[in-house]
């Protein structure tokens, strides 16, 4: 059976990472954050991509898909598992095309989980996260403005593309994590995905 994938998208600060960590505790999914994989690669001694990744992240731009897709693919293989939440990817047409080229016949896309949240709330959350010591070089107002532009110009068209294919599951992500997760569970249960027995 092909490995199964759920893409998780939404504005910066919409809560993708928080919800993915809840999901991976209740359902048999491995959480792979594209942003985290890139930040890890940036820190890896000897990485030839470290500087390029840092620059892209700080400017809210998207890293070339060859880099991101290969990090995701390697993490999938290393996990030895067969169900994945791919958090924060694909974010633009380059990502989408690169994934389709290399991964679409190696995986089955179940659906796209889309967290909807207003720009004001998202900005407040990211600034709060920065103030609380996220240590992220992009949780500041200047980077956030760029990240939002990229989101609106480059990522929304990808979400619309999957919406036309009937693959998007929308979640209102403006309330507290526990409440948002109730709606997320409805989507996963509705898709017939089994909870982990515990
Ligand atoms: N990024 C990227 N490609 C990806 C995912 C992330 O280039 O597939 C970069 C991009 O610069 C983005 C940053 O990593 O702005 C942070 O992404 P992350 O998903 O961690 O941020 P979030 O949206 O969760 O706040
Ligand atoms: Mg994240």
C-alpha cells in the first residue's frame, strides 16, 4: 500500500503545528513540518543550504522544492511509517509541481487540511510566540508581513487548486486549540481514520 499523506495548510500562525501535534497523538500519523525540517537542515553542520534557507525564511520566501521535497522524502523513509501529516507544504507552484513530479506516484494524498484564521489573529499569535521566545528569526513584524504576502500570493492559489479537486477540508482556526481540535477530529473520523488505541 502507498504511504498516505495529508497536507496541512493555513496562514503563518493559523495553528498548523499545534493541531498536527494533537492529531499525531490521537491518530496514527507522523507529523512532518516542512519548516522544522528546513530549520534542522539550516543547523546541520556542513549543510550547503544553510545560508540560503536562513535568508529565505527571514524574508518569508519559499525554499526551492528540490531541497524541501528531499528533506520530506528522507524523513518519511526514516520514520518507517506509512501515514504522514505534511505541515506547511506545498506552499507555491514550484512546491506543488516538484511534489507531483517526484512524490505523487509514491504516495496517496488523502486530503488537504486548511486552517482558516484572520490575519490579525495570526499576527498576534506569531508576535506572541516570538515574545515568548520561539527563537524564530521570522516571528517579527517585518518578516510576518512578507510571510503573509507570500501566503496570499503563492499559497492561496495552491489551496484553491486542491479545492477545485474537492480535496480541501476547511477548519475555523480562530478559537482555542482544544476547540479547533474538536473540528479536526470530525474530519479525521469522517474520513474513517482510526484513533490510536490507548
Ligand atoms: N518554508 C519553505 N518551504 C516550505 C515550508 C517552509 O520555504 O515548504 C520556509 C518559508 O520561508 C516559511 C518558513 O519556512 O516562511 C517558516 O515556515 P513554517 O511552516 O515553519 O511557518 P508557519 O507557517 O508554521 O508559521
Ligand atoms: Mg509551523
